[in-house]
C-alpha cells in the first residue's frame, strides 16, 4: 500500500522546505511535484518550444524529463542531467504556472509522480505541490494545506533566492505571488485549494522547527 504524506499550498508557504525536512526525519523520500513542471518549463524555454500541451508532453518524453529514483531520494532530470539548481531561476518561475495549467502536462506529471512513488522501496513518501491531496493522491494517509501571510511568503521567497527582503522588494514579490495565486486558484484543471480533509496549517508565526514537528507528529500517527 502506498503511504503518502501530502503537503499542498501556495508558493512561499514553506511546503517544500518543510516536506524535505519531514521526509528526512521520517526516513522516507521527498518528492516535489513542482520540480517536474519546472524541469519541463526549463526544457521548453531552452528549446524554444511553444507552450502547447501535446508538444510539451512530446518534448518531455523525447528528452526525457523525469524524476529519477536514487539511493539519496528523487531528483529531477532533463536528458539525463540533474537540473535541481537550474530550475530555480527567475525565467522558469515566471512561466511555470502557465505551463502547469495545461491539462495534458498535468496528466503527464501526475503519472510521473505516481510512478516515482511506486518505484521507490517502501512505497512511502512525502509529497508537496498544489494538488497532491486533491488530485494526485486523494487517498493520501494525511494531508496538510500550508498558508502564510503574503508579506511573510514574500520574505521567504526573497531569502530563498538570495535577495535582501527590503520593503520595496517585499511589495513587488507580494504582487508577483498574488498574480501566481490567482492563476493557480482559477485554472480549470486542478485548481489550488485545500482537500476537504486537509489539516490547515498557518506557518506565518511558526519557527521552521515547530512546523516540521507538527507535520512529523501527525505523519507518525498516520503511519503507525
């Protein structure tokens, strides 16, 4: 039986860093679904490929774009190259929501994520994204939906990108995140929303250690 701990939420809510540490503490792999969308976005931009669902899926299969299961976990690859760092650039971030809204791309990505979980020994994993608990693994054994105040999300995103979170940058990033939230929440396929049975977790005023401990405690109860 597949045992998935799902962490969903908007950008900057802390879900990816939290999921990675939760997985480490539980001794199971962390699979970031967003890395697939980012990897395909990178490949499309590098290859000057139109953002057309069928063309993008064909590109993904031909290169290939995939999640590779290793002894250390799961990593995103494009044509056999590890793109874990390359997919974090601004040009990918600016276009990934557009690509991830395409139904054909989402179907391809969901299949890749499910396959990665199935191929990993133990068939247990921590996954984060925007529709893990609603679409990809609606039968996840425990689901979380992480949120945070816009200013806090912006501050975290700037720090993650190595920038100084001053007032002007925070304001600009809040606006950028707002546009991405709107795009993710209003898309026709798998919109960003919490699963009915998700545990809502506001991370605005929590330390990183506190939010990890909260998720780990619930996950251990579900896994026992």
